[in-house]
C-alpha cells in the first residue's frame, strides 16, 4: 500500500507525521509513504532518522492549510497546499490512501472537489474504526458535518422508509 501523508497537517507538523512515516516503514505497515509538504523542511527532519530511503518519498507543496482557514475557500485558493496535493496524489493513482491530521473541513472539501461524490450519497460522512472489547466497530460521522439530517446518513434504499425528518 502506498500512503500519501500531509506532512503539514497537525499543529506540531511535520515532526509527528515524519516520525509516524518512518515507524510505518520500519514496522512494514505499508510499502511506501509519500510525505507531502515543504521539501527542504521534510528532508532536514528525515535526515535525523535511519530508514529505507526507497520507501519514503517527498512530494513538494509550497502552501499549507491552517486549522483556522475556511475549508472550501482555502482548498480553492491554496491549490499547492500539502492537503490538496495529498488528495490529488490519490486521485492520480500515485497513492492508494490519502491521510491528513489537518483541517477536517478542508479535507472533506478537497475530497469532494477533487475525488467527487459517490452515486446516491447525499452528503459524505467521516468514519473511524473504533476498537471495542468485542472487536472493532465503525463509527460514522465523527467530524466536519455538524448539521446532518437522517437521510444524509442512510443509504438510498432505506431513505423511502423515513416517515419524518426526525425518524431514523
């Protein structure tokens, strides 16, 4: 698996992203990590680690979307941001997965604008795998969407069963 990682997403970027990429390679959790962001800064930080350099690549991005930026407008105006380039690498087939610890709204906006929407999906939702004592559960809509209606969270075949906007 090839992972595109927004190296400038978190508040402490790029340090935790780079450390995580190196650990992922060392523990064989993936085949390759593409760190996306300011090449000079990433290269300097990577030089502190011992790892297989053929498995970590750098994709330069000259801009960064900050946590306080407005999601949709920042995606449109910061086309060379690490977050937008990360999603684009996935769209282009260069990466199998796109990951960012950055602005959730911008990640959703970039995904919609660059990847598009699936057929019959009224509104996307963020899902996470949540470990429990019985195994793993998928928790749906864990960010960005603060005003979802029931029909946004149900598949089309079940939407007709809704009798009122408050019925699930």
